[in-house]
């Protein structure tokens, strides 16, 4: 990498319309922030992005499964060792269950170390007759409902960089420093199964995994692979000033990489073909995700493939479908069929969260665990019927015992939502609901 090469590259998107960008009152200050970001070291290396693309290539071919998850919106206040550890721990536990059930490698990607920017359905919010800009994530403005907090401040982009850096540093230490050892992860799963009412149903699967590990141990097998994991970082590439300031030319290949994360995705609200986000993603070599909601057409999906994966490279493009439990069985088949007929080997991943959000009587934005599960089930059914690979799941979760989504084995009710409703944006599965989802997806993988 040669940071001095960064300034002139990756600017072509500036001539195109870009949805969901903040309006900074002080453009001069923004220019100064961009110049600083351009001088900062990369968070990830291009070679790691290539590795992840290769792993996702295996997912596209049906030889691996993707687990992508984390907060809807990370917050600067949430950058603490405990919260990062518990999120990672939850993802590792889910991954162990899925690996065993799928008998396939699980590619682990966090919505982490950069997921600080949110697209919003309305640009403003009104409370008690007062209208202010909507909260767009900690990278843009503050959540507090005051004119000061809600005014976009470019300095926050630098705080996002630093928050991402310290998060990723800790994630890397946990992933390789002994914490992620499979035997330890399995013992946490055993605790979940033994000590929680939600976990008991899954005792027999946990026992099978235990036997497999004991068998390996008895054989004297102690492969290094059990002691550490590869864990990748991803976020929505929403704020193009930030993403392009962190886009650099790789000295090995001369190609552009967005070094703010291994993988970035384009959201449902910014995937217009002739707009800036797609143009930006087309120029970088990272693996790219695109969210596809229930209004997506097969023509749009095919055009996105032409634009983002012209070489038809397995692992380059991931379609993250978020249809909703009620629409997935109607809307998904045509997309999968036409994309497959075109010969493109994309990764198909199910986001069972964003099509299932509603407002509860208590006023909280929430989701039902049963709807989440039903959308994943529908996703598996569609792919099984078409002979394609249900490549993975993309979920909003936390390692904390929050009360944001309804249902699950511990039966969270509308009346409980207020107890620990802590999300900065969308409702997340809590620790127990996440683990339960992984055991239920494990059952689908084995069918
Ligand atoms: C999200 O992933 O938090 C999100 C906003 O999703 P979508 O773009 O699918 O609405
Ligand atoms: Mn969300």
C-alpha cells in the first residue's frame, strides 16, 4: 500500500447522485477530515479481502456456509471489551453449531468494526411539534433529540475510524489469541443447553458435538485449526466520503481496495444501478454484498451482476435477500432462477430481520423470533426446491441479554420490551435467541 496514491483514486462516484448522504453545514471542515482519513493507515489488508473473497467463492459453490452478524448500528459508547467479547462469543458459538450441522466450513463475518452509519426512511423526525434531522448513526450525528446533537459533524467520521480500529484490534486478538478455541466455544454451548430453558431442546445436538470432539481427542488429534478462527469485518458502505477516503491502491496488484473492512455491502435504499454507491462498489476489489428487498426484480439483480461482477467470479458478489417471512416464498424463486440461468455464481444469504420489522403496541420497533425463523425456513425451502445452495444467514444480534425481539424459548413479550431495549437502531436478537436460531438453522441444514 502506498497511502500517497490514495487521494486521486476512487472519486468518480462524486458526479453521480448519492442517496442517504449527510448534509454537512461546514464543507471546509469535511474536506479537512477527508484529508486526515486519507493519511490514516488501513484497517485491513488487501490480501485479507482476497482471502475472504476466496472463502465466499466456496460458499457460492456450495462448499461453505456464511454466518454474518452483529449490531444494526454500532455506537461509540458500545466500544468496550465486554460488549465486543460477548458479541464475538455469540457468533463463535453459533458458528460451532452450524459447522457441525452443515459439515461445512463456516465463514465468519461480523457486522462489526465499522457499522456506524444508518440509512433512514425519513430525513427528519418530529417530536412534540419539534422537527430535527433523523439520527443517522454515530458516524454522522448524535442520538439525543437536540439541534446540536442532530447536526451532522464530520469529526465523527474520524471517531468512527478510531472506534473501528480499536474494535478490530480486539477482535483479532480474540480470534487468534486462544479465546476462540473450539473446545472452549463448545463448553459455552454446553452451558447454554444445560442452564437455560431455551437451550434444553438442543441437548442431543450438543451431545453429538461433544462426542465428535471427544473422539478426535481420543485419537490424539489436536489440529491448530481448533485453536483459532479467521474472523472478518463488514459494514454497509453508506457514507461515501468515508469509504473513498479509505480506498487505496494495493501495491501488489495496482487494484483499489476499500481498506475500512474486508467486505462491504450496499443497502436496500442505495442500490440504484446508476447511482454513486453501485459505482463506488464496482471499482473496489473487496467482496461486495447487496441487499435485495421484496420489490427487487430479476432484471435488477442481473444488472447488478453485470455491474459488480462482470467477470462472474464466485465470491465477489453476495446477494443478501430480506424479503420478509410472508414474501420470501413468492419473491425469492424468480430471482434465484434467473440469476442461476445467467450462469452467475453469487452467494445467496438470508437476512431474516429487515423484512420482519413492525411497531409493537408499546411503541417499540420489534421483530418476532418466529417470523425470523420462518423467513430462514422459506429461504431454505426455495433453494432446496431449485437445487441451489442456501449460502448463509445475515442477522442483527448482540451478546447481551437485551429485550428487543419478541418470542424465543425465553418468551419475550411486548410487556418486556422496555426492560432492556438498548439498540441504537433496529431490534437485535439477544444472546439466547441467537444461539437458539443457530440450533434451529442447524436442524434445517441437516434435513
Ligand atoms: C441494515 O442492514 O441495517 C439495513 C438498513 O438493511 P436494509 O438496507 O436491508 O434495509
Ligand atoms: Mn438494521
